């Protein structure tokens, strides 16, 4: 399953077919980006997808667990489609819904790191906000529909069900609620004679800790995938620094997704390039 404007490595079909021939009925691939170097938004997306490929799906393959498909760049057999009763996945994040439904019924999604796909990422915050709002709401929808079945799978001993539960469980919502409660308690304490400087220090420490955690993830991914990121070295370094900022913008998005059910809207794509131009950083 591909988007119309995706660019594929020359041996994409051959490589992904090798993993399919190994017995996997669903196979996803290495998702790279056409326009990593456009700005901090496109780079934020691209770095996240590179991390997902190398440090989530690659690790899952090594552990013998199920991987997850992500938007585009995957295949499935007609047997999978028949087992699912046709294509019946119409939530806002149908790719995750497809993954979860198949994991619950015992199917494992394979990952092929040598089948490389390039797709275009949004470059404006408005487009990005709208798209990620849909994703955030979609994750909540999938958890609401399949959460009970996933927990049943966990109790049956399925690590894949546990992994997918951690993948879609609204952890950001729970974390946000925890932060709000603790912050409220701290402010209340300060209003009743507590030390405001302690509150400020705690907030600063929490922010720096979170920033450094995400920053390290971005730096590690940038270093290990350096040769697969097609832009100048300066941009690679700079966008590793801005990666936590991109991730922090999920906070208001997650909050809005609790109260707003967005409709699907197309993301404008305009980058018409071939593989040679992508590798040249154009």
C-alpha cells in the first residue's frame, strides 16, 4: 500500500518480497522522507519516522514481536484481507487500526529495513497541527475500540498485544493529567505560604529533563541514520536540536484531541522529485 507520490528505492519490491517470502503476511518498510531539510517541522516528522523504523520496528523484529505499519509503505496478502472480512478499517488512524486488529487475531507484522520508501512531510504548522490532531484522536478511537481485546491478549501471554497497548494507550493524556494535578497541588501549596522558588525550580527541572530525554533520542537517531538523511550537516545538527520542540507541540494537540473529533482532510503535497534529487538533498 503506497501513496501516489511516494518514491521507492530501485529494489523496493524485491526486498520487501524477501520478508514476505519468509512467511510474514503483512510487511512494512523503512520510511524515509523526501524533504527532511525543508524546515524544523518536516525534519521533526522525518526523524520520528526514522526512529520508528530503526528503534521500534527493527527491535520488534529482533525480539520476534509484531511490528506496526505506519501510513504508507506496507503490503499484505489477500489471505489477510479475507481474514479481516475485507477492508473494514475506517477510524481516523486506519493504519494503526489495521495493525491492532491483526495483532489481536495473532498475526505478526514483519519489517524490511532494506525496502526504502520516501514520502513528503508537511512544512507548515497549520497542516502539521491538523494532521497530528487527527492522529491523536485516532489513537484514542483505536484504544476505545480494541483496548479490552488487547488486555485479554496480554493476559494470554501475547507480548505483541502488550507492545501495541503501550503504543496506542493515551499515555500523553495520563501524563498530562498527572502534571496538571501535581502542578495544581504545588500552586495551592505556594498560595498557602509555600516557597514559589521551589515550584519554579521543579518546573524548570522537569522541563529540562523531558527536553534532554527527547533530545538524546533525536541525536542518537541522527547519528545512526546520518547517511540516510539527505540535507547538509548543519541542518542535521540543527534539526536534532529542534526535535524536542516539535515533540512538545504534541501537548496542546493531545489536549485538543480530547474534545474535538476532526474530519479527515487531505495534506497538500507539492514536492515532485526523483530518487537522485532526494539523495542530492534537493
